[in-house]
């Protein structure tokens, strides 16, 4: 019996060692340290369309924005993401999607202005942008006075915190384009063939690699070719299998020559807080229904979260 147990332990140790080795092999060389260079100059970036921005009257909020506002910033920072009195809501109609406007939320203490938010989201190609239902921008400050720049996404909705670069908006939007493609055999095969990934963060997971590849292709296709400012001698062939595959998968939404808006998932139920009567939920079509009273909640756990 002892020898059987010993054999099983040896086999388990071998399996764990093999798994660790495989994981180590999956970490690729980063072509760039990070994506800061993509946003260093305005002419590096994809263009943004003209837009019409209409601010809502106070008192009604998409449930995603309301719930996010009422959640704590972090486990070690129990401040609310946004006091409801500071929560702003805007309808944004972009010139490339005039009949399909977005509802965008912002906390008044956010480092990104309304214009910066609208333009950064507008740089996301309309076909990619149409995968996103709502976005929200928040303050990135920490209790110790430092500033964080991060993004998080769940269920085709995302938040942006702090004075973040425009590429973060494309990154979070590409998570909604993914819909499991980063877990496919084709993507795994392309990753195994290549010797590098776009940047260090792309090594975090297949989903993050996919999102960074999407950002790379967006800037490469719709802005100025990246080789023009990272150096023509930098050989991108080390990730050509991944780039080719993700281009083929996402081109219809990503390439501005063919990218079009499409009918998005419906907007969230709107929430109308009422101190005396609880909370009333108002659907997008105006129908009303009772909603539970919402209280401050634990920090939201995002499916994808990236500190820039």
C-alpha cells in the first residue's frame, strides 16, 4: 500500500512539474514593454468621429452605472466608486452611428473629462464599439494619494479609472469582441507558433493577449503603421501567426474601411433612486417596475481587469 501511495505522489509531482514547465514555456518575449508609445502622439492614434453629447437630468441612471457607483473601490479602499450626487449620464451620438447612440456615465471627480472620454471611446472602430453596451469613467486616486490607471470589464460593459491612455478603451472593447475566441484551438495554435506577444501584459492570459493584439491591429490599421515610430528594423514576424489570425477574425469590425455599427444589446434598466419610497426601476421604453433598494456593495470583481 505504501509503495502505491509513493508511486502516486511521484506521478503527481511529475505532473505538477510538467504543468509548471508548460506554463513557463507559454510566456513569450514582449515586443514592447507596454503600449504607452501608441498614444504618445495624436497622429499615432486612430481617428475619432464627430459626436453630439447630451447630458441627462439628475436622478436617473443605467443600472450598471448605479451599481458600480455604489460599490466600494477595492477591498482595502471602502470609499464608494462614486457618490450618486456626483454621477453624470450622457447620451453620445457619434457621426458614424447617429441612429444608435451610447449611454455613457462619468463621476465628476474622474480624471478624464467628458470630451476626453467621448473622443477616446469614439476612436474605437464602430463595429468594435457596437459590442459594448455601457462605459463608465471613475476617479483613480488611492487613499495614500497615489494615482491608479486601470480598466475592468464584465458582460460587455466596462469601467475606466484614472488618467488612462486611449488604447485602454480599445482594449476593454476587444474583450467584448473575443466571445471565447481566445480559448479556441486556432488561437492556442497561433500563440504556440509565435515567439513573441505585443507587450508584457499580453502574457497575462489568452484573453488579454487577444485584446492587446486587437489594439495593435486597430492602431496599425486605422492609425499610422506602428513600425513608423517603433523603428522599421523591429521585426514583427515573431507574432505574425497571432496577428494574422486575429485580423481575419476581427477585421469586419476593426478595419475602418469596412467597420459599421450594428444593433447592440439593449441598454440596462434605468434606476431612479427615491429616498422615501425606495428605488424605482424604469426600463428604456418607459415601463416601470419595482426594484430592490440598493445599498453600498462590496468591490466589483471584473472578469477582465488591467492596470496600465
